[in-house]
C-alpha cells in the first residue's frame, strides 16, 4: 500500500510540475518578448505570430542563422529560449 501512495504522489508532482512550467513559460516568454522582441515584431508579433517551427529551428533563428534576425547566440539562458518558443507557438 505504501508503494502505491508513493507512485500517486510522484504522479501528482509530475503533473503539477508540467502546469507550473507552462505557467512559467507563458509569463517568462511574454516578458521576454515584450522586452527584447516587441521593438522589431510589434504588439501583433509580426513575422512570428503563431510560430510553427520546432525548437531546433527556433534556436537556429535565435543564433543568427537567418538574414532577418540579429544574432542572439548566448544572450538568453536555455530555459528562456524554451519559454520564448512556447510563448510564440501558442495559438491565440
């Protein structure tokens, strides 16, 4: 019985961590966009609204591997890049 309770606790904590991370990604991604991206992309996320690229493609863009974006290599922490990607890929 004790093992079953332990697994239930692990399951609940795992589920909650996903919820907490999603909330973190939403807030952090929005804050990062507002501070660093909005100047070029505007309030309506011009060129990146409902971004559909995967994370690897997004990292390439952030690292300046496109003619349309400045190079942000090593500017953001990895979790910030993920949060920004999550924010941009959300349907509005």
